[in-house]
């Protein structure tokens, strides 16, 4: 093992970071869901041309993608909090080596060390990363 376990102060800091981000995500997701559920205030009963209609559909599509990403991030944070309760937080899910504190500060829900994160990203190309 080339790293060290997290100190209680580091764990507390990471818990606070995750709790704050979890709250931000929940609020943002609630707003997006409300926006998606409410008809556009600018286009209610008004006749729109095909360009305006396309723009409106594109905006909904972007909101849905953003909502999906936020749901994924929230799921990752909750998974990290579960790992923290179970006592295996801060360790790479692939090699079981400690994940450096600085990496966890940048991404508290990180599941992998840098080496295995890079391997995961190569095996799963696309806009979403595991952590």
C-alpha cells in the first residue's frame, strides 16, 4: 500500500463536501423537474414557427441531459456515503489502494485511484465518468 488512510478530520471535511453538494444537486434537480413539468411561459397558447418549436425541444433535451447527469452524480455521492458508513470509503474499488485525499477533495465520490480511473474511462468512452 503506497498511501495512507484518511484522518478523522479529512473524513469530516469530505462528509461536509458531499452533504453540501448533495443539497445543491437536490435543489437544482427539483428546479429542473419543475421547469420540465411546467409549460413554457413564453409559448403557452401562442403559435410558433418550426424554428421556435425546434428551439423549445432542444432546450428540453438539454434540461433532460443536465437532469440525468445530476441524478448520476447524486447517486455516486450516495454510494460514496454508503461506502463511508461501511468503512471502505477512500479506497479504489479495483485495487483496494487508498485514494489520495487531494483527489477525494476534488471529487469526493471518486471510486477509483487515478490509474484505474484512466482505465475505466478508456473502457467506457463518453461524457460520463465513474469518479
